[in-house]
C-alpha cells in the first residue's frame, strides 16, 4: 500500500475520479464520505487503506455512480497498470501498450475509464509528470527530463507539467531552489 497525501498521485486520482463521476449521494452518506476523505490525508498508511476502501464502499453502496463496479479491477487492468508503472519512460503509444499487454485498445480504454475514471494516456502522463517533478528537483534540465521520460517533444512535456502544477518546469525548479 502506498501512502496517500493531498499532493500525492493517489490522492489526485481519487479526488479526480470522484469529481468526474459527478456523484451526488444522499446527505448522510455524503457527510460520511467527506469525513473519511478529510481524515485520509492525516492518517497512517494502514488507516489510509481502510479509509479508501470505506469511501469506495460508500460511493458504490449509495448507487450515486451508475455502473460502478462492485469488485476490484480485473487482472488484465492490474497487469497494464503494473506495466505502466515499470515502463512509463519507454511506452511510445497506447497501441503499443495494448499490444504488449495482449488487450485491444478499445478494451484498454474502456477498463481504464470504468475502474480508474481516467484514460490510460492520462494515467501514463500523470506517472511521467510526477517523476519529472522529482528529476527537476534533482537538478536535471527541462530538456533532459522530457527526453528521459520518453516525451518526443519538450514543449508537450512543458504543457502537461503546467496543466498539472500550474507553472512551467523552469518556474517550478526556481521555486524549489
């Protein structure tokens, strides 16, 4: 289990999934979800796991999100996520990702949207940008970071970074030093 914080990738994914689904449960369930979500970022990793499972159970049980799966993601999706987590710097396209994981591209997109609330490309970019922030903090140039993360265009990396953090990579590095 990985620690969840308000600025962590997992925290953003959870919050983003909740926002994208426009879920509106009953007021008493909403209060329970809000309380669990508030406690999430100040808890130990084991308590965070319990709270995330509680939030998911409350959302699913409320019926607020139609089509929310009652069970975890299928093995196919878990394998793809693990593949992205290990190879995010070398994945050239979503077609390549699907092919390397023996899954069709439409199925890959459908599973990601259903279980993660985002596209596989969004997940890949989030992994890359998160790692890019660390590399910038280590002193690498913006161009070196973009190349190391597998972006063919430095300007695309800069645009994605700015969308995620509200500043360019150069501004971020200046702010951190």
